[in-house]
C-alpha cells in the first residue's frame, strides 16, 4: 500500500464520521425532531410563528418564552405549563399547535394522554378513598377481590400495589389484555386475576408500568361499587372546580366517556400523540451516549434501551409485553396509543386524558393537604400516606426507587442528568410522578411549589427531558431572585 493510500484511508474515514455527525446534528438536533422532514430537508411548509396563550404573573414571563422556544426549535408541536407558588397560580400557558397542519393552536384546555403521569392522578383518588374511610393501604386486595389471591398473591396489600411491590409488574402473554378486553371490566378482571406473583410471593420493587391501575381499578370497584373514573367525575372534579374562575375546567378522563355530550367535548379537544420515527429511534438507541452528549442530546435511559432491545427482561416485560396487546394493529410507540378502542378503556396507569392546567390543580390540592390547608384530604391522612417507604432497588427502572406509601415518587438529587448546564443540581425533595415522553406533575413541600408540564410530541425519555428540566431550572432561578408577587398578568398571542 502506498503512503498516499495509507494516508487517504484514515482521512476518508474521519471525513465520513464528520459528515455523519454534521448530518445528524442538522437533521435531529438543530431543527428538532418535531419539525417535518419536508421542512428540515427542503425548507418547504415552514411552520408559522407560534402562539402562547394564557398568562404568567409578572416576573415569570421567561417561562412563556421558553415554551414558545420549544416550538421554534422543533422540540414539540404543542405544550402546556402550569405552576403554583405559595398557593397562587403564577403560570398557566400553552403554546404551539395540535399537529403539523398548524391549523389549530394548542390551548390550555386541550386534552392529552399523559402516560404514567396518570398514576399520580390514580394515587390521588386512592388518597381520597382513604380519607373517606372506604379503603386502607393495609387492606389485603383479596379481601375485596378473592380471585386475586391466586398464584401466591393472597397477602398482597393495596399499599404494595400502589408502591409497585405487589408482584404484578408484568403479565403472562395470555393474560395481556387487548384494547377490547379493557372495555369489559368484568372480563378484564377475570383475565388478570390469576396472574401468578412475579416473585413467588416476595416483596420486590418492580415498576408496574402498565398493570398497576388495571388492578387498582378493580379493587376500588369491588370495595366501593365505583370505578376510578366514576369517583373522579362524581367526587373529585366537583371539588377541584368549586370556585373555579379560570374559565378552563379541571378535568381528568380515564377513557373517552360514553355520555354523548362529554364524549364530543373530549374528542374535540383531544390531541393525538406523535414522536420519533422508527429510524430516529434507532439512531438514538444505537448511537453511543458520549456521541449523543457531544451533540447535546440526552441519551436514551438504560432501562428504555433494555426494554427495546432485550426480550424477556423485567424492563421489556413490564413496559411492552404486559399489554395492551394490539393484535396486529399499529404497534409502534407512541402512535399505537392513539388507538380509538384503547382510548375508550379505563387504563389508569397510562391512559388519563388531561392537561397541565388540571394536573397542577390536583397536585396543589394534595400539597395544601399536607399543611392542613383547604385541600383534597385531611392533614393526617395526607402526611401518613406520603411518608417515604424504605428505598429499594427497582428491577425495572434499574436503580433505587424512592416511593411514598400512596405511590407518589420522590425525587431528590437528580440521577446523572447533567446533560446541560441547565439541569438542576440542588438537593430538593420533589413528590409526584412523570410520564413516558416528557409529561410531569410534581410538588415541593419545602418551596410550596407545584409544577406540571404536558406535551403532544413524545421523546424517548422516562423522567422528564430537556424541555421539562429547562423550564424547571428557569423557574428555580426566578424563585432564587425572589420572583415577583405582583398579580398582574402577561398575556401573549
């Protein structure tokens, strides 16, 4: 081999790598995953200037600009943010559009499937039931639902179910329900009741990604005669909407309801989920994390990588193999969750249709309860139920999982989230939960702060993403400056 060839080969390899990195940056990063390929590659169908609707209290205006920036940068099509500080609503905004036709602006009352942020809502319903004396976390599930006791589950309690320690994190293939199975609650109960304990009766922390609230809904139905959906409509939504002067209702729908009027209202405001294409997902999954960090992108979390690539693992079994079983229909995430039949069913672990406006209100009511203020439940019930359990390693999420008795998560020092300088480093105790793709609802007792974010473009992240933490970080900077307690508002359009 000549010296010229010997030099040319590595130079060519370096050039190819540089070209690949440049193309990746231009296509996936600089113009953002939510922008259309037609626009990114050809400059056609340029998105219109985004709108921001709602209000921010004086001193919080930068949050509106960051939400607007998400759309401009191609990080999302539409997103919502709501923040309470010391009991006052300081931010309640939405920006962007419902889809890439750019015809319908995304507003505060648009509804969104929020994946596992739904679990926060179900835990709040259980908190309400404890407060009204209808169930206790120490109750054995089998005392209400005898068939559940099969397969070594006779001593499993409601508290263990809510905190992901009940041994039903994943279902055998023949028990994974289809969207049609979920519509028939009697049939669903019969199908899943006999699932053997995943760990031979031993208490093991294993995140119940999709299963938890198929089981909790049936326990609640047996104990009270009502479903989680019924209790939300009949008891909790009226409480949240009492004296509501915002003009936007606080609402939570566990499945599109059958009532014709409500159904039409929900469907008219429900936005479909969108996300990375298959090839974009493949790019993020196969690229080394150091390469992605160099590009300024958060790598896919290890538990999601394992779930996608390793069949038979706890991660794969919990996140993808326990249902819904789409039986040959669209199976690619997140589009499969736009399935019309699935959206009718009651799947509390992932299927709540709501928005940031409503999630923040509910979380704020829980936070107020802790201090004995006018909230959701009594001070005593709230404090007992959000006591922290002993920390256990969770075999699905792949690290220690801090949980409260009622099933809210606890976030302290952020785990290796230092992807950019914007990521918070302080040790602040947050209580709440997050949904796959980016949604989040959390509150801080220390800061008297409640934060909720929802979006219609799903990223491959499990506990927030750069959009969420960028907003959170700016909010903390505002609070460090003392905020501004002036109640005048900033309105943008």
